[in-house]
C-alpha cells in the first residue's frame, strides 16, 4: 500500500474503534474512505454506495456494541466500509473473487454480518425479527436497520414498518437518503422524503420533558395532549410518525460526530424510532459524486484519472440486443411499453426511456407491482414488456401466476441474467427460472443460444397470444450475426445443429450451445438447439431417441425441475427406449466467482461435459437419470 493509515491501522475490529475519542472519528472516517478508494480502484467492486456511508458506518460501530448489537444492511452495496472495520480490511482486494470476500454481507463470512442480503428492502423486516427474537430469548440488545430511500419504494419495507410501529421494540431504522439506488429513485414517496425538514428542536424538547415528568402524572397527560396539537410547529406529520415510529432528523449523514451523538440520543428513546440522514453517493471522490451511476460498480481504474471508456470494440451483450429490439419494436408497434423495477441501466432501457418517455415506466424497487401493473395494462390492449433480472422475478412469482398467467394476458417477460451470473454470488444467480416458469400453465418459455436467436425470440414473444418469456444470460454471446428483420419462430420447434453418430444426441437449452457444439464434435454426437423449454418439441425428442442410445440434456439452470426434467417426463410418459443424462447446475447455491469458474465448478465447461458423458456411456456414473424401460 502506498498510502499511510495511522488510525485505521490500529483498528482491526469495532471494539478498537470504540476506544477512540469522538473527536478522532472524522480522521477515522477519512482513512476508511481513502482505504476504500485505493483498494477498490485496484480490484473493482461496488464503489459509490460505500463511499456515501463511511461516516454512518463509523458512527454505528462506535455507538453500538457490535456484534452483540445487530446492524442489518439493506441490499449490501454500501457495506464495504463495514467489512473494512470488521476484521476484513486486509482481504478487501479479494472481494467478488472466487474464494474471496462476498460482495454483500454474508452470515457465514463474519459474525458482524447479521443477515445475508443482496436484494433490497429486507432490512427492516429482518431487524424487527431479530429484535422480537431477542425478546423471546430474554436477551437485551440494540437492533439497527440501515435502508436507503431507493429501497423504501418497495412494499416489503412498509409491511415491516406497519408491523413494527405497533410493537414494543426499540428497533432503530436509519433511513439513508441519497436520491439514488442504482438508477435515480422515482415515485411520490421519494419526493415526500426530500420535503421533510429537521426536527431536532422538537426531539430535544420531547426527550428532556420525558426525563423530568413522571409517566401517568397529570403533567405527563397534559404535555402529551399539548404535543399532539403543537408538534406540527417543529416536525411535519410524516408517514413514519403515523406508523408509530419516533422520527428524528433529517441530519447530515457526513457529519460523523453529529451522527454519533444523534445515535446515542436514539438509544435513549423507548419504542420504535427512525433516524433520517442525508448523504451523497460517491462522497469524497469527485468523479463518483458527479456520476454515481457510472461509479456504482467499477472494474480496475486509476483513482487519479477515473474510469476511462475503452475504445476496444466488443461483441454486443444480450442486454444490448434486448435494448435494440425493444426500441425497434416500439417504432413499429405503438402499443409496446417497457416496465422496469428500478433497473433502467442494468436492463438496457436507457435509450428506450429517452426515445419513448411516455411509454417507459420505472416503478421503483417493486417487482410485484411491476408485474401486476403490466397485467392491468394488458387488460386495456397494451403490449407490456417487463424487463427484469431472473433473480428479481422470483419476488413477483405470485403476480406472474395469479395476475398474468391465470388470465392468459399478453405480457412479455424479458428475463436478463438467466443462468450463472458470477461475481455477485447466490443472491443474483438466475439458476431457477426455467424450473419455476415451465410449471406455469399458459406460459411460453424460450432460451436463445445466440444473439440473433434472442432478437427473434423477443419478437416471437411479442407476437404470441398470452404470457411469454425469453431468458438470456449476462454478458456476450458467441458473436452470431443479428438480422434486423424480425421473424417469429414456429412455437415449440427445435433446430438440429449437427447430425452425428448413433450413440449420443445432445439436447441443448439456451446459452451453452457453443460449449455443447465443441463436445458434440469431439464425440461425434448429434446436437439439437431446443430453443423452447415450454412447449417442448416432443417430436424432436422422439426422433433423437429412436436414432440414438443416449440423450444428454444441457442447461444453465438447476437440474431439479429444469429443462432436462421436462425431457425426462416426455421419455417416461412415452416409454422411449433411451438413456438420459441431465447436465446442469447443481442442487446448491454456488458462491461468487467468474461465470467461467462457476460453469467449470458445475461441470458445464467443454472438458468436464465431455468427461461426464464419456463416463456415463461406460456406466461409471450412478447418479444420473436413466429411464430405459425394463425388459
């Protein structure tokens, strides 16, 4: 390390931090921020959010007796300073790498990571559960939930507030307002937060009065009635007060001494309370302050220069294929609208939002609402496209079934990050969507093997009468030429890519076709791009079973309940005389690592795939599916 950190070097754990005088906290915060900039610029990772919560993190660990007291981070993008202060600063450069630190709080990584996260708006509910659980176990501890105003757009947060406000718990919610999640925050609630003014005078008067008055006395009762009539002079009657939370702030979230003192005051207040702080995403690093979206997550960069755009030409990503398609489709069909749960950049809707602002709807971090509002639009003849990550769609499964599929509505789901995602770990892996989609009646499920197929499948889904989905992976494809002309595919029709010998036929579903092709050539196997998970091309399965002794299914979804399972069902139902080997993701939550590392770990790289097939043909594998009928 080039820089010196005289104070931070003496802090290995929060107990060390608590030995400092409060006047030393600004220096501690400055060193944490500089340490974060130096390290993440060398290794990459989530960046802007952590810069914005440095002072808050220092103040929380200074005031509360962690890990006995619990701090629950929402999402966890902002938790890198927390990792620095909790015995992990020397491993920070391993973050997001296989075998290294997780990018989000993770319970098995540290006792200071009280709740595993990665998706938003869970912190208040989890913290409330911890507070209630401690009461049940007879333990005295403080519990703090830290949530951003972006996460406050989700229904889960308000469900927890509604529950927590009526309970006798001392849980503290810290609302960190920085007007940003990954994209700029939207909605009426965000505007309300900006308008709330500081109530420090009122809070000081209220707490001092409680100390000198005996509860239940005539003076207490008189002052309580007076409070109801006059507190509007100091604090507007906010939603949080109505829900039963004592509201403090807003205060400057970058004044670490003020934060520490306010948190000490909050500890003295009985009952549920909410502290509203104002911070700036990217604080302390000017390029990140000026462009928080660009610096939300970064690769390696020179902190003296900032991120320099690469001039190196690259293949288009699947996300950009979707982006181009929906803009082209909107020009042709004025009924097309795009809906995203706060993922404009990630889902490739930036250009669409500029070209068709009246047909672009960012609903905030509210996946359930995104699907139901799409269903409502479809009832009026609109053609909604819900652009959503695979792992985020899990939150809206009930709405997908009840609001869309049962009513057989024309909603197209453009499902990004299907399959192995990589460095963000299990919380962002899209390894379950084939399994949970294919069992839903009326649902069309497609998985493209290349960029052009992705474009044509999106068009097929748009033309389809009913709910449809296209699931595609993160990153780039094999580099297929993309045809501008759009043509609907024949529903449920597979495409034979290679005719091989009679021993093996590989049935590939989605993005692993290029790997399967390498294996097929090595083994002289037939190869089929199945394209449709639902409906399956049963005629193709029967044809391959009649001409080959073994069918091998390949998918980047969990084997259990996946596309291979669908083939197994056909083989069993029709009593086809063929053996079946299912290759896919294992029945575990894989840790973070690169996409290539995780595919190799699952045996889905070319070398391991070929090895598994060869062993199966030699009857050396006994944990595979075999539906060959008994004589």
